[in-house]
């Protein structure tokens, strides 16, 4: 059965931190040969629209 390594735990922690407090945006996880090699976080700032 699959056994999770310490490195995998660290990657999951980074992903959890990237998602935390994210209001609008995306988290992109790049996987190469079955291994997470990169995590990108894109945060968008939304401003309320004023009625004219």
C-alpha cells in the first residue's frame, strides 16, 4: 500500500497553506512523473462595484 513520506507531508502542508485565506484565485499543482514538482498560487483582488 502507498506509504506517505515526510517530503509528501511537507508538500501537502504547502498546498494547505496556499489554499488558506484565499478568497478569489487558484492553486495550480504541477506533477511530473507522478511527483509534485511545483505549486503556484494566483490570488485575485476583487473590488465591490459601486452603483451609478
